[in-house]
């Protein structure tokens, strides 16, 4: 961690700042009232207006260390924690192939990127910058390709037909401030042809950081966040924050217009094409920081090359993506707007989340539909759910120490609140959320774990129907049938001190009286699935739950009316599990292990070393 980030965090106490802004002048535009939904996305009238208003907003929000979202002023805590996951079911492979498990995703039909994918015939995974293809029937590697990812980590992929889309995050946390030349480094998006020997056939490179991606059919939508390339000084500290802010505002006035619009390049068999986002593709809400721009790119993998992604851009600091096959929502966390300097009061109106809804159709770019605002902040993407034409949103407001679930309707370009159930877990915060049809479940925690059961059938009158208090908490709720939930989290004592991983089985058949049927507790441990439920496998066909346990391997559990241990998989640092036919495949950095689904005996091993 840099010295500047440490200094900034110390001033900010527990809430990150927008560049550690010490002086609010000039003021930002007034915020709409919390929960009003009074926000609409509109286009700029001209390129000149875009650049003028971006400079104005940036000057209003700049701090002594630069704009909010910089590598020094926007820690990962603002991004809502983990992605979470959803119900898995047996998926028939094409033709007469075996049943197989997909990635544990939020919504059916909206696939999420991960380090391993299967279509029931082959398994495709990424390890150490290399994409490998494994034949599931013979349990042998059949091909590999070096992705030339350099020092980048966190590579993920999406799979459709004979193509894989590989997402390579940028190795840079900040733009090259003093370089306006065509971009050659940044987020890379690779199309890999899997017919025969795997090969990279098209490469998109764009500025910014990778937020998330979704795929429906053969069409992927990739969300990138970029920041203007402004050469703020990299001094570690300043004794006069007001003076530094004034200097930074002068710098903003001097940068060329091109600094605000991200660049891209695409390389394929025909050569390299370069471009820059057109200012006519940029829209804005009523209030924005000027510090970040979100690009939604669309790539149809049925086409031979990636192209420019036909971007749709919004002036926002968007950090959470939720999608169904028909809609994509972008959530914008505003907690950086808090001013925590001594003697300065908190502004509760800034504890809010902005929401943007886009319609998805075929292989076309998203079309903006509506926007809204809710008080508080989201835990993660699972705090949002679209059902029967309404969006349900669960938030915690740190300023009031209250949590709520709001129901919003899309009306005339606005996400308008229709109903709210407030006061969940007073003095606590949300640890997990799950919406299933017309029901919802929220876990809050401080010392004990209230599991709230919600009735969401009437959008105007959402209501709490039941509450279960137990020790510990669930960080992820996994549906296991129409009236069952599996909770993955931590046990805790009566004072709220955590005691190690626990797996809970909840019966929610009676909404007024949710109850825990069974608990499996493993002291002094944690599971990766608590913060990344892509690591969790729920296989309904045999009621098998596979849960990784810190660095030790994984537990294979049978979940009926009880939770029983089937086997402990001795594969250190196990990352993922999946089912293909009669095999349970488990992934670690060392390799892919195939085990008999009935006996758990090892029947194959594919090393993933150099």
C-alpha cells in the first residue's frame, strides 16, 4: 500500500474519501432527496458541453490527491465485496451428452465469467496465464494457448460454442497520466478459437479497469470503468490541502479534451485498428463526479472478430453489475462523497446508490431505459433482483444504521419506488441477501444473525413475515429447492466473535416461521465461498454440496433434512468444483482432479503446471 493511501485512509477513518477532499468548494450540485428516484440519464448536447461539464464536475470533486476512484483514494471496500452466486441445476449438454454443472451464477441465462467453464464435452480453464482445454471423456488435456497476459492476474473466461472470451484485467490501477498516445496496455479481451489447436484470433485492448461481464447466448456485455488521464502530482503528502486542491483544479483546466475519452485498439488477422470513444456515445445523470466513465461493450462471439464493442457510455463511478437475460443494471456507490475530516459533519444525503437500467436484446448494444436513487449502499449484486417487472433492492445506510428493501418500478424513464420495508437489523448491517421469486431473505449481523423472511408479492406493500435469530451469520444464501436455503458463513459466540465456518440448512416453507434444520460447524476455518460463491457447487441431482475450506481442500456434503459429510477432498487450495456426467472435477493451481461422483475415489488427474 502506498504512503499516500495510508495517509488518506487514516484521515478518512473507516469511510473512504473522494481524493480525501478537505475543501468542498466549489460545491457539487445538490443531491435529490434520498429514495426519490428523481434522476434521469440524458445525452450531452454537444462535445463542447461534455468537456466543459466534465471539467466543472471534476473541479468540484477533486481532492489534494486527485479525483475519487484513483489508486490512492478508492479502496476495494467500496466495490461491494464479493460477487455472489445462484442456484445450479443439471444442464443437458448439446445432443446426447452428459449432464453437467454450470458456473454458480445469480440469474439463469446470464452467465458470469469464471476461471473454469464446461459445456459437458470439454473443460476450459485458465491457470498461470495459459488457457487449457481438457476432454471430459478421456480426462486428458487436448490443447493449450499462452494468453500473453504478462503480470496480469485474475483472468476469467466465458464460453459459447467453439469460442472462449478471456478477460484480462489491467495491470495498472491508474491511467498513464502523461501519455495521450494510442493505448497498448489496459484491459484486454481475447477471443479464443477452440476448434483444433486453441488460438487467440482477436484481441481488444481498452483503457480502464474491468468491472464485470455477462453473457446471454453468444453475446457478451463487458463493463469497463475509465478515468480521465490527468497528470496530478504524485506527492505523498501536503501540509496545505486547500492549496493542493487549487493547484489540481488548475491542472484540470489545462488537460486536452482527449484526456476524458478512453481509447481502444483491436488486433486480428487483418491488422490493428485504433479508436477513441465518440463523445456522442456518452450520457450523464443529473449529478456525477467527473472522475469516472463506465463503458458497456457488446461482443458477439458468433462473429469472426471482436470489433470496437460498440460502446454505450455513462458518466458514473459504477461498481456493481446485475443482469438477467433481458436487462442489465449498473449500480453506482456514492460513499466516497462523505467528508470525514475533523469538525465536518456527515452529509446523509450522500449515502445513496444510483441505479441505471438497460434493456438487452439479441446481439445489439444495451439500450438505456431508466434510472433511480435509493438510500444506502449495496452489499453486492445479490442485493438486486428483477421480478415481474420490478426491481427489488436491499441496502444498508451507515449514517442511520438501518437496512431496508425497496421495490422500484420502471416508469417514464425513472425507477420509481413503489414500496419499502425498513428497519431491518437496527444497528446492524446486511451480510447476505437472496431473492427467490416473490420472496426475499436478508441476513443482518452484529452479535446474532437475524434471518428475515420477506413477502414481496405486492410491490406496494413488501413486508417482513418472519425472523430467525441464531448465532453467527450467513455470508451467502444458496437456494436448495423451493423451500430450502443453505447458508455459508461463520459461527459466532453470544458477543459476536466469530468461531469458524458454519453451513446452515434453513427451512423457509412457512414464511412466518423460518427455522434451521441442521448446522455443520468447522472451528477455526473459513471458506472462499463466503465472499466468492463461484467457488460453491450445489448439485441438486444427488443433493451434493462441495464447499472449499481455506487452504485444506474441500468438504463434500450431502444435504437432505440434515447435513452429513460424504468426504473430505484432499486437494490443497481448491478453487472450483464442477460435475460432468459421473465425474466430480475439482480445480486447484496444481491441477484438475476427476473423482467418481458416487465414491469420491480419484479417477483422473490433469496437471496444470508449466
